[in-house]
C-alpha cells in the first residue's frame, strides 16, 4: 500500500457541509451543493471557484451540472436552474410540498423526487411542471430514466400504443420498500417492483440489458427485468444497508454500512471480491481505470486495486463523512460534510495500475501464443501420425 495522500488543494469557501458534487459532461467544471444554502462552481483547469449561486432559503440536498446550466434542489421545496457563466438564477421550479432530495436531467426533462411522496417532471426551458407521479406511500429517494426504445422490441411497443407520444420512463426508489416504473407522458405506473423489505437507497440502470439494480436498507441488492418486472437475482452477503452502487463491464460494485464494498458478477450473481479497511459506512464509490475509489463515514477516501482488492492508498484530511467523489484528468475530487472540497493527485496510482495491466496483458498474450503454438504442434503431430498409419 502506498503512503497516505496529501491533498494538492483544499477549497474552504463553503460555510456548511457539502452534500453533493457534480462534474459537467465536458469535464471543465464542478458544482458543489451545500448545507449553507448555496452552490459553487469550480474550474477543473485551475481549481478556483468561478461561481457562487445564492437564492435558496434552506440547505441544498443535491445538484446537477450540465455544460451551460446548473441545477440545485433544496429543503426549501424548490429546484433552481442557474446560468454557469453569469451565476444568474434562470428558473425556479415550484410545486413540491416537502424537501426535494434528488433531481435528474434527461433530454428536455427535469425530474425530481421528494419527501412529499411524489416524483415530478418539469420542462427544463419553460419552468413548468409536466407530470406528477403519485403512488408511493413514503418519500422518493432515488431516480433513474430510460426510453422504451432502449429495451422494448417493436411488437412490445405496439402493446403500449397509448404511450406512443412519449416513450420515456422514470424509475423511482422509495422508503416504502418499492421501486416503481412510470410512463412520463401519462404519469401512469407501468411496473411496481416488490421484494425489498427496507428503504430503497440507490438505483443503477442497464437499459441495453433490460436490467435494473436496487440497493436497500434490507442489506440486499436486487436485479430486475425492467420490461416484465421480474426479480432476477438477490445479492445477500452484505451485513448492513446498501448505500451506493456502480456498474462497470458487467461487474457490480456495492458500498455498504457494513464498512465494505463488494464486487459481483452480474451474469452469475457470484461475489468475487470484498474491499475492506473502512472504519465506517461506505458512502460513495467510483471506478476509474482498474481502480476502485471509495469515500467513507470515517472521513477518508481510499483507492483499491479493483481486481485483487488490495488497498493502494488512503487519502486523509477530511474531518467528517465524504459524501461524494468525482475523477477528472487523474485528479480525485472529494466533497465532505466538513464543508471542504479536496483535490488529490492520483497520477502515481494510475501509472502503476497501467503498468500492471500492461504486464498482465503481455503475460496473457504470451500464454495465448504458447497455447497457439502448442495446438499447432499437436495438430502437426496428429497429421504425421495419421500419415504414418495411412489414414
């Protein structure tokens, strides 16, 4: 394991804990949303704060950054849209009657989930509510979005003729232990996925494979067919709530209150690795270039070799839980409830890992080449034997 890392920069502008950290699609900016009721915009080029968004009347629970616009939601029951260049508030979306805890931007839609037991869909440009999704018996904690075109065959689409206007679907996870799938155009519930016995805390969607993964306070992860609603598998080895999920190359990584991350093979359900060393819940995780980065309630971030499970580095410096991490240009960004954004250089880890992967591929290549030569030799011997026997 490498030495404990030191942050290359510590940003202390916020006056309250940072609840979320979002990276723009072009990688040029970061957005932080804070308990102090403000959001700040950071440049990944110079790590400086270039925007300060003020206007919410309570703490910001979550934020989302596009290239030209920023979105924040708050305990003040509203969502706001901001111009990233001027810092001007462009729109206020009103309608929720309790804390808005999650937002999702897809196409021209803005989706939100709230403690008022509803999810809602808004027009991004018109500052107008398009749809309300009502049916959960408790608060909506997590959201996902997909199009039926991604998952349905043509004959199946014909069965949903009334939904032809829009084929978009919203997935919601709730503390009522259910996951629901909704048609965006009508607000109609398409599927209710039953099986969890605890609050659904996180969702990961794999639309091309028609699969949805949900993590819960019942200590399990469940896989669902999002077309039929069938429960496919239950991953049961965690000993605490499943807080966060990451899906990479048919490998599912799950972070838990049991202080571990586990890696599962999606196709078989087999658990192939457990990443230990956390001294508190695993609150966030991200896979990057063969390395699994985690953030924990013990105020540390960690880097693990994703294949071997070996702990490669600990990033110490935060004072409270790390709520979110992002990675860009071999820099690790960690946002914490201590109010700071810390930036760490991970080039050394990435280089070592690339060298290791190169050696592994080279060894596999030599092994494959040996196998090919062996097969070629055996084939030749076989032919010679056949010729000697007059076959």
